[in-house]
C-alpha cells in the first residue's frame, strides 16, 4: 500500500475513533508544541519531506525544546548542541533510557545491548564493552585486523583496473569483516554467497528503516502494523539474519573450548553457563541473539555508509582528496601500511574524516531516548518514560559551532595553525551514557580504510564534479547516500 493511501486510511479511522475517545492527558508539564488532535497527534503539522523537515519547521516556532505528538504519544525534541548536551551529558542518568523505533521493535523488542533498558542494558553494555576490548586487543589487535582487511580491499580494487564500480558492497564487506572477526571469530571472502546475502539484507533493511513509509509507521504503528508495508519486509529481513546468527551460535556451542574462547559468542556462552542457576540473569539466549544482531548490523552499516558518503564527497571535491594524498605521501609514503599512530601527524586527513561524518549526518534524528524517572529539564517536568529525540543533525549543522554548516569544509575542524581542533557540536555517535558502543572501532576503521585506499589509488567519477548529486537516496531514521560509480586508479 502506498504511503499516501495509508495516511488517508489512518485519517479516516482517526476521525471515527475521535468520536469515541479523547486525547490522553500527559502527566507533568511538557515543553510547548503544536496542539495535537485526538489520536492523530500532530499529523497535520508533518511535512512531506519527512520527520526531520517537520521538526526543523516546528523548532522555528517553539524553540530548542518542544513537544511533538507522533500519533497519540508525546515526544520531546532536543534541538541544538546546548540542549542535547544539557540532557545527555549534564543529566546523563535521567536521559539514559532507550525509546523505540517502531519498525524494528517486533524483532529487537527490549532485548540486546542497543534497545534494552534498566539493569539489563547496564549489564549487557558492561559485558559487551569489556568483551569487544578483549578481542580487539588480544592476539591480534583491531588495528592489525583493519590493516589486513584494507590490504584485501586494495587487491580487490586493483582487479577493477580503473573501470567504474559501485563501491557499496565492497565497503560493506570490509566493515562487516571487522565486526565479524570480533563477534563470530572469522572473516568472510568477498565472494561468499551467504555473506553477500546478509550484506544485501543489511543494506535493504537500513534503506527501508530510513524510508518515508517507515516514518509514517512511526506515527501510527499500533494501527498500521495490521497492514502490509515496509515494516513487514524489515522484520522478514532481520529474521533471516537472525537465522544465520542462530546457526552460528549452535556451531559455537558445539565446538566451545572453555579454556580458549574465540570471540564474543564464545565468551557470552561461557557466561551463560556460569549463571545458569541464576533465575534473574540477563545472560540468556534472547539477549545473546539480539546483541549479536545489533553489533553485526550497526557495526557493518554505519561505517560502510560513512565510507560511501566519504568517497562520493572526494569525487565532488577532488581538491580535498589531493590534499589528503599529499599528507599521506609526506607522513606515510608508499612503502608501508598506514597505522593509527599516523593520525596525530595528519591533521588535515583527520579533519576531512570528521567533516565527512558531520556532513553525511548518518542518523539525523538520533536513536530515541526516554527519561528513566520524572525529570525536570529547563523548567519543564518530563514524566518517567517520556520519549526524547536528540536531533543530532541540529548539532552537526549548528551555525554557532560551524561557520558554514551546510557546506562541506574540512576547515570546520582545523585551527588557524592547521592543527585539528575539537568541536563540542561533533556528535555523530551521539553522546552521554548511550554513546555508540563501536565508536572507537569506527574511528579506527575510517582512518585506516580511508588512508589505505587513497595511498594506493586516485579516485575519479564518470561524471563532472559539478554534476555529482549529494542528496540522500533516503532520509529518515538514517541517511542513505545515492548510488554512484567510482574509478579507482592505481597511483
């Protein structure tokens, strides 16, 4: 069913229900916002351009902290660097709850390290951070894994012999293999059919989650879940990935050596065994399955999408790529692998990577939060469990922190002496207690993959830079860059 038809149907049903029920009164004293209609909430204020556009227009009228009713439920919007920092850092514990994303809730529910709350979340996050650190710094560090994967990519790109290629699946392969080596204890060949199938499911799911129809579903999920739509395809895709995870878990169980855990799954299974007599344990099968799915999905799609946007920007601004290559030649040269130690001597390259992350604005409305208790914030009382959207896009494009927020400019992260400078508004991984688990790994991946590719190849496009379109293919929960062709020319 088309989104417009779904909206029309929702409106009709809404007006019928309007006759038999009123709008629920929220406890507390929420920030101002447009007056909601019963059941329909602020549907009439929603923009055809999607949720982010709608929120940006409402912010002009109501300020940096305001309330929007997404269907029947009130959600508090935090707009701009100051408001987001005040909530997620200054009142970190109160704002550490996780809200829901309606289209993935049927699969993730309240399990796993990303969507869990309370003690479950704290337990799983502590375990996940410690385990990922152990397997990132054990026999083979994350740096070594990324360097090896980068060399596999270089060999694959050489095969293209400078012909135009779509980089989507190759960038997925390299980022997926890093998280796979930590979670599953193995990497996959770029031609492995099952691996490619999983990557295709990730790409399709991220695109669907970011689509307009999924944004409509967010408003009326309680009603629309009974009808066909993107939400059903997303659940089907994620279930197929979960089936793969389940098979891998069973293989691990059958070959487990308690004295020599190989990866995240082994370590979790050993903890499950240790706590099997604890009725209240969070180390059970559901949390294992959803945690692995969460790490696999997030660890693959976010970094690969950032790389896709990054190289599209290098095609659009070839002078930036040339300056990066000049710095690579001066600091690294052509005869050794880039290392993480090189970062401190390469401020321009680091500034370019930061600006790619800022400009690509991968999760514009942020992953939803909720308050864990009745919370006073800027004179308003947010009742416990009120959902909160930290609009990360508003920080990454904050004119108080970025001179030209809508322009791609590495100078945003360079001081007058050409040194890398910190910026309080730079929060592509969010901030506070719910900051992305894989932030450190992602930083390492982006630097080593980006520099290794540009050390070995110059890049060009079949079309002129002025004709390259940077507008996203989808922009909702996430941003999906447009498909494009790129030529990797050996240097």
